[in-house]
């Protein structure tokens, strides 16, 4: 048992001695660890120029060599773009700076390596203008002034403004829709889908889901959009009633009809505004057009759609009475010869002054009595007979 312990102890001592010898040999033979030449930095004499025993940060770059006004892009570090030992010359060429790991366009995938809102083309139609990244996204004021780059400002680079190109020089100048910013409708700088985009402000429950641009093309880029004029579709044949009554005064429910929310409209009749009477009675709606007609052609032939309205009294439509003594050559051509009152006023039986215009010789005979008192049957008689008075 004692001999066995002795053998184990000897083996342990030998193992320790061998390890120590190996360590000493490595210490004597090992050469200094070689530096990676590809990671050398222009202007840095030794590793300690940058590596001072603390973790690298933006301050490592700005404290010793680069001014403190350089600040890396949010979420990045200086070497996110400026790899130590890499040539920075390509970062000064137009668009080549953008074609790095952040904004690299993958032709096979037709997409950027980092999600972008640009789509297949940077901007709808921009390819036709030969624009490059830097034409819209300025990274430096000039190649000789890298400090002017927004990527060195420590803040997120702002996107270009729409007016920068849509100024009437590079692209057509546009105004905002009712004061809303362009991005309210345009997401990703592409044409917005219609009517989905329109329904964000103009609810489908009210305006339906038709093709908005079919009727409202000129209202999209309009600071004060207005509904279309009725004449845009209905032409100039339809005039405002009496030259002053707007279409929507009589035609209601138009918005619901034109946006597919209703199949009919509500139209006011004449008596909605003209509560007229004749001979003390309300004039039926069906009779208004008998006297009142339009002075135009087509749609304007009706009083409702005419700028000027006739006032022709067509009494025979309602009255069967005949004109007085026409068979005897009286010369009376219309009811108005005797009935001088306004049509929509209270009608009165003509007085003696009306009769005496033709029957002047009967002035003394009347002796103050109304002519119609005795000659009532002769008033509306084409061939009135003389009244024989008994002696």
C-alpha cells in the first residue's frame, strides 16, 4: 500500500516538471504577436494611439485626431461607415457613399439591403431625370467639406422636401390638398391608391368607394378644393332658375347620388318657394308650367332650368269662359283686356270703367250701377244679346 502511494506521488511530480519545462520553452521561443496590417489607421503611429486601454467610442476618434464637431449617425459609430484601414475615397464620390451597407441596392432582389420606402424606383418618374442619390439626399456641402455632411451631425438625416423638385423647374409644381402635407396621401413617394387613400378623410359611409379621380381630378392638388360644378357633367344647357337659384337649392341628396349611396335625389316643387294663389285658391303644382316656361332650348325650355321665365297667362287651361263679344268684333284678344288685376292677386269682377272703355255711350245709362248687375250673362259671351226691359 505504501509502495503504491509512492508511485503516484512520483508520477505527479514528473507531470508538473514536464509542464513547467514546456512553458519555459514556449516563453523563450515565442515571437511578439504580429499586428494586422489591414487594420492600421492613417496617422496612427502605434496601437496605443487609439487603444488607450478603454473600449473604443466616437470620442476615441474625435478626441485625438478628428474635431469634436464630428458626431456619428444615430445608432451607428464612426467605424460603421469608416472601417479602420479602409480607403475613404469612395465615400466622396456621388452616390457611391450611399451604396454602402446601409443603402445598398440589390439588383437581383429589386430591393435595398435595409428596408426602404422607395420601391422598385427611387421615385415615380425620377429615373427619367437621371437623378442620383445625392441629387435628392445631400450628404455633404462639398467633397472638400466632410464636416458639412448630415451624417456627421449626430442627428437623423432629414428626407428631401417635395418642393425641392416640384418647383416648376425639375418637376411640375404642385400645391397641397386642402393644406394637408404631401405625405398624408403619398406614402413612399408613389401615387396613392384611390379611393382607399381618399377614404381616410372622406369616409366611405358618406362618400362611397367610387373612383374619386374620375370626377375630382382637379381637386387633388388644390389648397381649397371645391365640389365640381353641375355643368361639368350636365353641360351649359341647364341654367340656374331665374338666373339666380343654385341647382342645389332645388335638387337635394346630390352628394349621396353621385357617390353611389342613393339611387334617387329629392327635388323640390315650385310651391316649395312660390306659395302662390289665384282667385283665392292655391295654384296646383301641375298648373305652374302652363303659364311659366323657359326661354331657352332643350333643358332650358322648362322654367326650372331657364335663366328667364315667361309669364304667359293661359287662362283657358283652367277656365272655360269665352272672351266677350268676339263674334261681334269686339277686338278683345285676352282675358287681361278686362281682368287687369295681377294673376296671383285676388281677382275682382271688372268695374264700370273697364266696360265703358268700349261702351262709352252707356255711361249715363249706368247711372252709378255696376254694368254686370244687369249684363252678367253677357260678360263671357261671344255673342251677347240686348237685354229687353219691360215697360
